[in-house]
């Protein structure tokens, strides 16, 4: 079973930051999951929320702020001012450089808010074309199904993860339509029958967000889990 560090090691470090990503590597993780979205001036940055209010000392919406404006804020002091007061928001270029240096693979979750998914996918395709990071070490997922459809057109060889609450007919159709590599389901909804169905289709089954080992004891054949506390699992 693969252990994927959710937003790095977000149980102990500020999520989606360099500190959190580097902590994942120190723990021996091979995979992390982070969130990407697009700024006002069309840069891709690593952040979960549409707003920066929760995870920085700034205010506002990422889609309405430029990269220069976002770089003025601290994205770690909300978690621990003494330890993480120098954390800046990461761009996709910075993320890929860090991950390549640390030999980490990445699940990039596309967050689609104010701007259309096509705009985000266009910028992602451009950024990846300028990077030496191997695309085979990336899995792209999103709750926005149109984003995955757009990405399949732009990156025909990419690994796509169908991200959904449960394996219903809509999810099964998405898996077919995007030729999904994996299906990412909420750990409370996924069943062994779901896992068997996915494996029969040649699709990996990943479960989110699992923070206690007993939460997946019933799912012996799950391929991967996302967790905020990877040290609680055997790595």
C-alpha cells in the first residue's frame, strides 16, 4: 500500500509548503499530494483554499491576486509562528524543482474556482512543457470533472485520478471517459466491492483522508491512502 502525504505532512507542518514537502521526504515517503490553482496573472500556485485567509497572514482570493502580491505574505506562521514564519506560497515551477531534488512523485489536485478549468489546464500544460520533471511521476486529479476531460485532451499520456466521494455511476462514467489511472474515494464510502470493480477495470483504488490505521483495516487491497499523519502508518 502506497502512503501519500496529504498536502505534504500537514498534520505536523503548514499544508502545501516547502517545509511540509521536505518533511515528507525525511519520513521516507515517495508520494505527496498538493493542490494547485491559478492566480490573477495566470501563474499556478500551491494552495488548497480559494481564499488565502486561513493559511496566511494576508486576505483575499487567489484568483484576484497576482503572484507578486501573494509572495508578500507568509504561509506558515498561522500554523506555528516561531517555526514557519518564512514560508512563502510555492509556484508550480518551485514545487517541481523541490520534488525532483527530493525524488518525490506528486498527485496534483486541480482546484477550479473563479477561472475556467480550461485556463488552468492550458497553464499547466505550458508549465510542464518547460520542466524536466517526468510526467510519469505525476497523477492529476480534480473534483471538477471538466478539468480532467480538458487535461486528457492536452496531456494524452498523463495519469489521471478520478476524484469523487463514492464510486457511483457518474464516477464510473468519468473513469471511462478520461481513461483514469486511479480512482480516489472517501475512505468512509469505499468498499471492497468498489476496489474489486476498479481492479477489474485496471484502475488503482486510492482512499482519502485516512489518519488512523484502523480506518482502513477492512480494506486490505487498497492501493494507496492519503494521510496527514504518515508516521502512523508503516512506510
